[in-house]
């Protein structure tokens, strides 16, 4: 065998060896795709008052949030003050947007306001609800996770830009287990309780 042929054969063998090694393993292990979760649908029912809906139009602005709360991660505080996130699972939207959409849907289901708008709607409104989402996580209590939502809201008169009322809402609901699906269901129950109270508060405070 000539020297050139020998070198060609050696290079071919090396290439075959490298290809076999690469086919047997990968440099980076595959990560499982994130599971996306929505909040369970609102269970707020249409209000039965015997009266016509208010002529008031309400605008709901996405609440402000900071740090890990302003994300789509499903957060958990297993102990102390350390915040973690469930691996391989996320909310379908950022937490403040989830809360906003759930409250808008609940107000529309209730039906007492003439219109319920998002913050980006070009239509005019009489009242605006704005605020800050300070907690949207599960926390362990007595060894079991509890869904926690803490929301500070401000009701604003659009004509005068005056704040008519402010209130902190905080709701907890225990999960039936430690699986992510059970945590999500607990958040659904907490968000429904929150929505009913926010609707009642807004109706009571409107001018």
C-alpha cells in the first residue's frame, strides 16, 4: 500500500470512529419540553339583581409585579423565604396577565357593568382598576402546599383621576396534593374567591 493510500485509509477510519461516537451520545442532554398550564376557568356566575346593568364602563389594567412574580414560572416557597419554581412547568402567560384576564372574565360573567375593557383598549371608560400583584405562589403550610394570591388594587375615577378606594386582597387555598396539576387547581379556587371579592368591592365603591 502506498503512503498516500495509507493516509487516506487512516483518515477514513478516523472519520468513521468519530461519527460512531457522536451517534452514541450527545454533548447536551435533551431537556423535557415545558408543560403549559392555564388557570381553571372562572366560576363566577351572572349577578341576579333584578335591575338593569350599570351604565358604568370599567377598565382593568394589568397589575404591576416585580422579580419572580413577573414571570410565567409556577413559583413555590418550600420553606423559609427561598422562592423556587416547579421544573418543566409554566403558566401559559405571565402571572400578572393571568390575574388580569381572570378578573376581566369574572366581571364580564357578572354582567353588572356596561363594559369591561382591557388596559390597551382605545374605548373610553368611567372607572379604572390598577394595582400591584405582590404574591402568586404556593407556600408550604403544615407540610402541604397552599396557593397564595396577594393583590393591591386602586379604583380610579377617569374623569378626575382621583383614587376612589384602595384595598389589599389576599386569598389562600390548600392544594389536595403536591403534583403540579393539584397546585394549578388550588390557584383556580383562590382566583375565583379573589374575583368575587373584587367585584363586590368595586360595586360598593363605584360613585
